[in-house]
């Protein structure tokens, strides 16, 4: 099948629409300081649990936070915070995440308008919570540009399961093999492959091209290069 038959684009959010490091390193550093409450041992314990380099101020490439859900992150740090439940920590993470500083991978409004002008259906599927995803899309002025927005808590499951991707295809009326999944992590691309979709990796997350290439039909520097690839495919 030719990529010229792609009819819809499903984006991951963090590391894809928004640069991962610029957005989430600041958020994580702020969250660690808040939860540590001035206790140095707790601060380092939280950083170890999240695989966050305090000196460099950034996540390590193998941090489970990169593609994890908010509940999974809460479960990682709960052992460091006796007396705090996973439910309580998840709620705190969601509340903090809604105001995370956003750094767009490209200027999103004209970019998405350009894709829509090609007749492509657009969606977002993130392992973040849907409320956080919508808050971020709203802050960037792009929530209304998507026909489908789902998070890990939207009832379809979380990546790397293909189910939330198939939910997008079903909701928008496109066959999975007419959809391209665009993301910065193997979770995104594994889910895309399992769903029978095209897959595009982008390098605005923490994974390198070598890690993404085995599961990607194409690896691009950022989403801004997707229209050129689609044009070369005749779309």
C-alpha cells in the first residue's frame, strides 16, 4: 500500500506536539522540590524513582516517566512518600501538570491548519490524562483543531496498547491502514504498528533515531517535516 492513501494523522502530545525536555524537565524539577519539602534525602529518592538527573535538570533517556501514565508516575514515587496514597499523588500530578510550561515543537496553529487544508483528519492520543491534554491544547489555542482527543484515562487504554489508536480510527471512520501515528517514543510506534497504522517517529522527545527506526516508517527531526514527507508520498 502507498503512503499516498493516508487520510488521518494521530499525534502523541508530549515530545511530539510539544518539546519534551523544554516542557517536562521544568515540571519535574518543580514537582520534586514541592514533594521533598526541603528534605534532601527525599529529594534524591524522588529523583531516583523518576530517573531524573538533578544536576543536569532533566530526565534520563530510560526514565519510565517519558511514556508513562500519571498513575504509573504516582506509583513510582509513592514508596518515597509514606502516608501518601497513589490516588492522592496522581491527583496532585494531574493538577500540577495542567500548568506545565509548554514549548511547541513548531508553531502549531498554522501547522495544523495546513494539515487540515490537505483534508487530513487530526487527533491526539496521549498517555497523559485527558483533562491535562485538553488543558495543554487549549492553552496552545489548538484544542478545536482536533477531531479526537484521548488520554490514558479516557476509557480506551494506554499506549503501547493499540486500543486507543483503534478507537481514533473507529471514531473518525478511517481504516487503520489509512492513519499515521506520529510520536517520539517506542510506546507510540509499537502501538501504531500493532494497530496496523503507518508510524512516524520524531526527535523532539528523548529517544534517538536509532531507537525509533525499527518501529517507524520514517523518522523526522520534528513534526514540521511531516508535510514534506506526505507531499513526497503524493498526499
